[in-house]
């Protein structure tokens, strides 16, 4: 059964990708000979830039590269005043490869959602500016994987998706730290070169402690704009204070006693004000955090409801009335798989159920990392133990299908059988018993951006 399922999954992938022999050209819709080559070049070039902003160049690197190469040939031909028909053909060929690249990217985005989202966030954090070599290194290896994927080899995608997601997330976090804490770190290092450890050891230790605390805040909440900004400001203030203390200590030995006394007095006053301001800043930060937490708690239910409504509408549109019903259940979506059929007293999943389960997989993929609960139910005919066992076996069959097809991580999905303990209709009629023989899929996930 597992082999049949995997073959079926790969058939779907191959069909969706519309794969052809390696190196063959896609179907080209030729442009009219009266078309303006320059206008068409600009149009396709804009399409390529738009696709690149959507990571198509990474998700389908070979097709995208072919699209770019064809357009470059068209530009060269245009510049060299070559035959207009040839120029227009290369422009159309570029668009055809781009269309093929977008199709492949759409399929890749389902199996590679985790690393794709992580890469987008790393780029948004400006990783190419701070860590260009690291970004290019990860990208080159990720393109090797996606290049194999667009040729129909999905084994690498299934095996390494999580690895690339972690690598891009690490790159994003490293970039945020370099951007927001880099100036403070540089100031502390400069103070150390000027003798901070020897001249102002207590302040040096204090500044490093504050820096470590601010770094830990960003580590814990890298996407919380308020926390990241406050940590950056606090780290810089601590570093600046260390630098002032070091330079004051360095210059004191060369001054006259009276001047030194005046400076010491002024410094102590300034330090007292600084400590007061810093204490107030700490109080403000605590209040800001408390306010943010309260606001998050107040907004969470509203955000969850908005998210749930959106996912409910999207999921409802995937099924016919005979396939499944979709319900909102608290903070979760419940998919009641009416069309999922089993042979009498059996729990094996037949090929007739693949299209329906493929839709379930698509919905889970769109929602993202989730907790999935599979519930099996029966009618009241037969012995209780037999019904209990059968409901468990059917729930486990659906769980196994989703896990084996790499749609859900094993630790994110549970399967439970309830026998006939939870009827939704009367068991006194054939229609009611049919309604009670069901498998429910309950999906619980947080809205994007909710911490």
C-alpha cells in the first residue's frame, strides 16, 4: 500500500510540473511579426523581475535561467539588427520558459513552504548585505535541490526541506543581530582596545551583561519589532556609557587636581542622571513589554478569528458537498470527510480516496505548521469493541497516509478512534448511520505573525 501511495504522489507531482525531456523547449506561442521587439523585450524583462521577487529563480532555477538566456539572445539580436522573426521567437521562448518556471515554482512551494518562507524572511532582513557569502552558499545548494525537483526528482526536497529551513532561519537571526546590535558590539570592542577591562572593569562587565541580555531578547523574539528596536537602543546606550567612562578615566591623570575634582563632580552628576534615565528606560521597557503582552492577548482572539474565517472560506471552496463539510470548531478547522469510503469492516485506503486526501493535503500545506487530529467514528451496529477497534484503525490509516506522503510531521499528528461514542445523527435510520460513519480531520494552527 505504501508503494502505491508514493507512486500516486509522484504521479501527481510529475503531472503538475508538466515535465518534458531534459533540455527540450516548452511550447512557444509566437508573437505577431508586426509586434514591436523593444516593447516586448521590456514586457518580458519586467515579468522576469517580478518572478524573481517571488523567488521563482530559486524554485525553478533551470527554467528561469533558460528564460533569461533566451531574452538575452533576443536583446543581442535586436542590438545587432538581426532578423526580426528570430528576435521575436527568442522573446516568446523566454516567456514560455518563464511560464514553465512559474508552474514548477507553484508545485515546489507546496513541498518546500518552510525553506521558502525562511529564505524570504532572511532576504527581507538584508542577509545579502551583511552575510553575502553565506547567503550565496545556502542559495547555491538550495538551487541544486530545487533544480533536481523541477526535473522530477522529489527525494531531495522531501529529505532536506527542514535542513534548509533551519539554515535560512539561522541566517535571518544572524542578520538581525548584526543589523541591530552590530554598532553596539563595535563600540564595546573599541572601548576594550582603549583599555576598558583595566580602566573601568565594572562598567565593562556591566555593558557586556546588558549586551548579552539584549541579544537574548532578540534571539527569543526576532520578529517582534518593538522588542528588537528597544534591545538595539538599550545595547547602544550601554556601549556609549562604557566608552564615556573609559575616555574619562584615560584623561584624568593628565589634569590638575582642581580640574580633576570638577570633572569628577560633573561626571558623578552626569552618571547619576544617566543611571536615573537608564532606570526609567528599564521601567519604560518593562511597561512596554507588559502593554505589548496585554495587547497581544487582547488581539489574539480577534486575529485568530480573522485567520480562521479566511482559512474556513478557502477550505470550504476546495470540496464538493459530497466530498466533505468544513466547520469552525473553537480555534480549529474541522474537515468532515463524507466522501472518504472504506470497504465493510476494513480500514485500508483505496485509490478512489486519493483525490479527496490530496485536497486535504493541499489545505494542510496552505495553512502551514499545524497540529492535526484524526478522529475515526462508526455507527452503532455491531459490538462495541469491534467498532472501537475499527474506528482507531481507520483514523490510523489516514494518519499514516499523510505522514508517508510527507505532508505532516509525525509529531504533529494524532489518531484517535471513538467507535460510536460521538454520533452526529440518529443511529435508528440508515441515513443517520451513514452520517455517523465518518473520519474527521481537525486542524489547529496559529495565524501567521502571532507570537
